[in-house]
C-alpha cells in the first residue's frame, strides 16, 4: 500500500473471519522514528479511514528498526524555525510550529477516542511524542527493552501530547517526579504505572501479526478488544522483565515531591543527584540541569489538568506549546542538546526564583484569533 521509503508505511492484514487489521509502521529508523508533521499528516487520515471502514476490525501501530518506536517529535525542525524568526520578530510563533502542535494533538486525541481496538507496539525508545501515540491506544505493548520518558525539561518544553492529563493520574507522586526529572522508566515501571497494558518479547512481534491473521474477528469493539487482550496475554506469558525502580522507590518519590510548592521541592530533588541509587541520581541531575520555566510550567499544567477533560487538556497544552515557541527556552534547549550538542543551555530565566506566576501565565495565554484551533475536539 505504501512506497517503501515513505515515512509511514500502511498495509492491511487478512484474517480468518474476512475482516482485516490495518497496520501503520513508522518508517524513519535513522531518526529513531521521530514524529514529523509529514508523518502526522499521513497517519491521521489513514486512521480516520480505517475507523470508518466496517471491514477493518482493528489497527496495529508499530515502527521500523530495533531501537525505537518513536523518540519524540521532530523538535529540531521547530527550533530552527523559531531561531530564524525571533531575530526579526521577537516573541512571534512560526506558523509551522502552531500547525505541528495542532495536528499532532488531533492525532493523539483520535488515538485516545478510537472506536476500534488499536494496538501500539512500544519497543525500545518511546519518548515525548512517542508517548503521545502510545498513551491513548487500547492495547499498549512494552518489551523488555522499552524505555519510556518525558524528558522535555531538558529542552525547555514540558510533558505535552496529553502528558499533563496522563502524568497526573499515575500512582502517588510519580507524575510530577517524571515531569521534573525526565526519568526513564522500563516495561515493569510502565505496567505498574498504567502506561502499558502488556509485556511481550520483541521477538514475538511476528507471531502476534500471524495470530491476528489466524483469528476470527467480529467487527465489534468490545468483543474484538477482549479477544486481542487474550491473544496478547497468551503470547506474553513468562516474559522476563527488569525490576521496576519506579515501584521500588515510590515511597521515596512521594516524600521528595510531597504536597509543597516547587520552591520547597527543588532542594530535595537536587539532593537526589548525590544519591547512591544511580536511577535516582540521574533523575536529580536532570532536574538540576533542566529549564526552570519548564519545571514550573509542567507542574502548573498537571495541577490545572487534573479535573479537565482530555479535549480541554489538549486545548490548554496547545496554548502552552505555542507559548514555549514564543519564548526562548525551547529553541535554546534543542540547540544545546540536539543541534550544537554543547549541553550548555542558557535558560531565561536562569533560576526558579526568577520564574514568576505572571511568566507562566504568559506561556499559557491564548495566542489565536477567533475560535481555538482545537475547538472541535470533544
């Protein structure tokens, strides 16, 4: 169905009942399948078409290569647009950036509300925009080599793609901790936290596709979803997983985050950089190096989105992401980490003490005329 060099490949799998399963494969392994606007614009209409096709019983979303499902959005392209525009128009937002976030969030919302079983094979690196694709799927598969993270604090952004809604619903204080530290979690962590539903060895991927083809489907979301669950449980029996640091350290994480203001949390998080446990130490070090604005913005969004609908969350996140494009930390963080790779970002402001409530409000204010670009999401 697709050219072999297309950034997303599409196919359908025949099944014993005469139904078919759609299969979409992210196909830019050299960039760890980083999500570009071109990929979003291929995926969204195809998922819509499959949702409307009574012959399609479900969808599998996977990726080419053995290293990553999706390492996040193509932030380098966005940062270059911002850096080219701001010397001429300080505070302006590139049209391409506003469009990218709008269409990416539409795709993520479609996955969350999809009317058929949708399986995401989340093998390897799953970060940022990759979590946006995975989080809303009805059947989320992790493998022993899965590594999930929302590391946006290191590039001057925040856990978007619905992360403000998702992270606030994790056990204990895991959500604020992951947002503030960008800590990487494994398959066992993901199962514990509710960010994955099944664990299978990556080598079982072919067997899964074969089993889908051999099964008889009914074209009913509930019945087919249950059958797909049973199939995944059978294929995943006995899968050996690494220990879960998130589960092991949850009481400690709860104590570090507490119920305090960010100003009170910050020294406790910074102290983790000297911890004897390497996972906690890495988390603490990443917080210390991260954008102070990102820390405050990520926490504020989790607070506001706790009682919002998913659609309202995406609308608020669009405003926040566009706000990050109007300010300097996002482009600067991407420059330091991914473009120049000097790993020495110059955050503005440079300290948490300088991040005022008014500064955060300016990131969140509407930057559009007329109806919200995502007004139609329900």
